[in-house]
C-alpha cells in the first residue's frame, strides 16, 4: 500500500509531494523496521516508507532516576543502531503508565517522562526524530467501563493515559462547553521539553544522515512482485486539477468554503393589491398577441445562470479512503508492569487538524520536512484530507 500511494502521488502533478510512512506497534521490532525501509525490487524507488513511526510503551518503572536507568529505551537504541535505516524514525506513541510513579496533588501514577531526556540526548538523536506522547485527554467512558476508577480519576488506572481531563463532567462541546484541566504530569512534561537542549542537533543545511542506502529486506518476506493485488484491476482515480477542493462528506456548513455553501432562496417579488376603482391591466398572453406586430430583435441574448454550484458538484462520488485502525484495548503487561495498547498498523498520509500543537523536532525529521515531537490533538472540527494545497 505504501508503494501504491507513493506512485499515485508521484503521478499527479497537482498533489502535494508529502512523505508517506507507516506506524507500527513495537512487536517483531527487527522484521518491521528492516522490511519497511527495504526494497524487494532494487529499481523501485517508491517501494519503501519515507518515515517510520513506532508505538512504544517502555520505561514503566517510577524508581528510575536517569536515562541510564531506562533499560527498555537502552534496548530500543541498541536495536536501531544495528538497523542502519536511512529514513526518519520517531515514536508515534510513548508514555507508559504504572502505579510506581508518584502521587502529585492527590493524583496517583503521575509519569515523570524521562523518555524526553533520552530522545533528545546526543546518543538518541542520531537515530530518533522525537516522539508523540500518548495521550492528550483521559477517555472518561473507556476508563469507567474497564476499571473501578471514577472521574476525575484521582486513583491510578492502567486505562488512563491522559495528560488531563475535561470539565464539567457532563460536557459534550455541543450543549455544554468543555474545558481542559491538566493533570500534574502535564506540567512535568512541559518542563521536560522546556529543558531540552538543541545544541547537539544539526540544522537543515548541515544535517547529514548516517546511512544513505535502504536496508536489506528480511529473508522471510516475499517480494512484492509475488503478490497479485485485487485493487490492481481497478482504475486509479483521475488526478485532480489545480483548483480542486476536497470537501468531506456531511461537513457542517461552517466548515464549507463560501462558494460551496447553499445560497438562501430568493425572496418572491412583492404583491401590490390594486386600489379601489383603479383599472387593472391584464398582462398580454401569447394568445392575445399578434405575431405580425412583434418586432424581431437584431441580437440574441444568452441567459445567465445566477445559481451557485451545488454541493453535489463539488464532492467527488469516489474519493481515496484511509482505513485508520486503532485499539485502546491494552495488551498484557510488559516488562516493568506497564501496559500497552494492542498493536495497530495504519498508513499515515497527511492530516491537518484545526488545533495541532507540535514541538521540538530533530534534524532528521527536518530533512524530510516532517514536524515531530509532542503532539496534542485538541479537536477535529472540519478535518480535511489535504494532499493538495
């Protein structure tokens, strides 16, 4: 699917040339990393991913005092030092929870985020382009359905990865506006990022990757040419024109561009009642007119339509779909007693939520024009798939 999407983007002149990558959970670590950075056909430059995201839940021990104590992260570093990958690698989810983390202001299990210190240290920055903390807000219904913890979750719950929660408890942002209330660990994370130094980072002009070649494909993976894809028999969508605007189906009116909004119906002309005694003139009809008395016009008028294009003419009947599978159901506990969501595999193309906070990128990501690090997704009203702008 990576090759097909890259091929389609590359073939369309008006599509943004964005990097296409993959996000995987930390299972089969060696095979996944080597496979998505390799080419089973050496001549196919569009086969491999252009960046690699890893959902990883390590450092689940609240007694760790330094990055040297992060045994899981040290193992992760050693693995990637051996891969020789030539694309940016970053942690698309991190932030293991555990009851051994301290209680702060009455909230149990507040994470210390030593991982931030590790990711932006000199040893790690050669191999990782930052990371995204999971997750912004506590999922109230999910936590209450799967544990005995109750809102606002002062007690530790292994199902609560949120950096804060929304108030009031019954808010829905439709009838009742929600306000975000951070947990103490939110401030801890902010302090960690504020203290992150960038002196060891190269800038865009001076960055030089450690490796320029793709990795060797694992021997247990067959080449792509050995597969017959059902989708190969389906014609690709036509490339869009330079002025094309994609509109998400069922978008609320406030999300639509002005030209796509339905204009108000014109008001009918006023009806004037004749005054008493005044003669009423009858408008001539075709039957009353004598064709011989009508003077012909010496020029033809073309009727001008005042109607705006309807939404049906703007929304494609067929559009690329993106199947983003995610599971919040945690897997069995890993080393250190922490938990991690079940593995997911999803294609990350490009998305621009309305409120997107991105901070502290490293040079490897900058070289590919990717912003990575702490990502806070506040809301998604009007989420547009923007491959072309």
